[in-house]
């Protein structure tokens, strides 16, 4: 039987980052996942400024960010018209590439087992894991980062309550400009024209040498429009957004359209000895709100930078220790904000009530006003810049004389 300080179950983003961080701190850890290389998976596909800042706190940003595609400006559009050109730092990256970059950062002293954990027992001192191969191992702490998998949770009677079934559905696909070498924008966010369109936004952004599209919708999985999106994506998008082509021109959807629904749920009965849940294993986020990766990164950063080193410094792994992580004010606020933004974005996108109609109009007018102000400043700057250059040249001539 092998013994470790920390056993991490699940090698997605949360588990792989935790293994890399703990290994770099010299903590005895093992990562257990069925895949030697994380497979193709449709999840997070870009990082925003908050997520990049949190990644930097993990100490792994210098190893991961060079593998992403940075972008420094996003166009905001609605009704086929450009509303604003907003400076915005974001990095495009496919989820499996992000996870495998995190795995590449795991030090060699961290043991990695290509297997599946099928059983576990916990107590205040040592936890025991049984793998599908029949092998067993013990650890002072189990980090459960197994995402939506429920097998091990059920064995410990850790419950899950769905608070919003099929809260949103995300569609992902590549797009190519027709008859042109490139689109006119660096990145684009296109907002719906009507609440009845039942989507939050379409976002186009670069990953490598191609343009990736994420469409955030509020529909059900049996909606006929989703079937049309799979079969004839260009027609489906043009019918949903008839003014989009006026802004970006003709386009072609390349490759398959991948569709992923997201349920929102909360976890119950998780304050137990010897085990801690992180990422989607604890709480799900809505992809449309864009908070999922930030929630995962915050969980792992707080757990591995603050709590696990403290917990291992003394004997035992009781509920009082575990509860400190769940009660961490940074984590609590981040989880609260993630859930609140999921419901707020859905309401402001599709709720027909007068309050939300008014907020939709107000948000559009605010974006439009900011865009006008930004364009006016750019125009004034362009007009005054030649005068400044001429005056500087005249001043140089005077000094030379």
C-alpha cells in the first residue's frame, strides 16, 4: 500500500492545477485520472482578466499563458451595428489544451496513476482509496476534483440538489470568413436583438490561427433549432441573427457544432473528515456568465496556497480543518458572485418582465454611450497628434539653429 499526504481524484483543470501546485511546494501527492493525456472536451475556451490574475496566484501562469492566444480588443455589437471597440485582455485556449498545459507543469515527484478511483473510506487521520485495478492507497487528505461524477460522492452520502436544470446551453464551433483572408475584428461579442431569441450573446475570438465561436443560449435540449444548428449552422445563425452578416460579412462554419447543456446545483453534506471538494465537484457555474474557470482557479489557489499547507502542519484531518476552506471569505464571495451572475444574465437576456426590458435598454444605451465617448476621444487624439508632432519638430529646429 502506498501512502501520500494528498490524493487528488480527477485530472481536469482543478485536479491538474492542484497536483502541479502541491508538487512545486514539495508536498507528497498523487493524481488519479483514467486518461494519460486529457481528451478533447468542450468546456472553457478563454480566460478573462480576473481568471488570468487568479492563475498568476497559482504560480503557473508563466508556464500556461504562453500556450494561449492573447487578444487585446473586443468589438461590441448589436442590430448589425458596432457599438464599441473595448480594450479587453483575454486569452483563447481549448479546455483540453489548458488542462494538458497544467499537467505538463506537474513536477516529476508527483505520482500520477492512470486509473479510476472506485471506493473510499475516510476518518480523522488516514483516508483509503481503492482503484479499479484493485490497488489501494492511503492519504491524509483526499481532494475530490472529479467534476460531475457522483460515484464517490454517493459512497460518502454527499448530496447534490439541482437548482436550475439546463440553465443554459453552449454551442461551440469554428468560423471562417467567406472570400476574405480574415474577419475585420480581433474579437467580437454580438448581443441579441430580442428577448425571444433566447440567447445571451455570440462571442467570436481567436485560438491559434482560426476564429472560434461560442453561442450562449437559453433553450431545452429538444429544441428543434439546436438540431438545425447542427445540420445547417450557417442558415440557423443567419435566421437567429439576420443583421450579423451586415457587420462581419459572409462566413462558413467549419467542423462539427458541439453543444453542451449546463445544470446549476449545490452540494450538501460535504463537510466531512478527510475529504474536500473543489471545482464542479462542489458547485457548478453557468458558462454564459463566464465565471466557471475563475471559480475553479479560486478554489485551487485558496486550497493549495493557504489551507493544505496549514492542515498538514498538524495531526488529523477533522471537519474543523475542512470547514475552514468552505468558509474562506474569498471562496464564498466568488461562489456567490458566480451563482448570482448566472441568474442575472439569464433574466437580462430573456426575461419579458418590464424590469428586465428596461435593464436591457439601459445596458445597450450605456454601451453605446461609452462607445461614442471612446470614439470621440480617439478622433480628438488623431486630430491633435499631427499638431503635436509638428510643434515638436519646430522646437527641434529652433534648438538646432
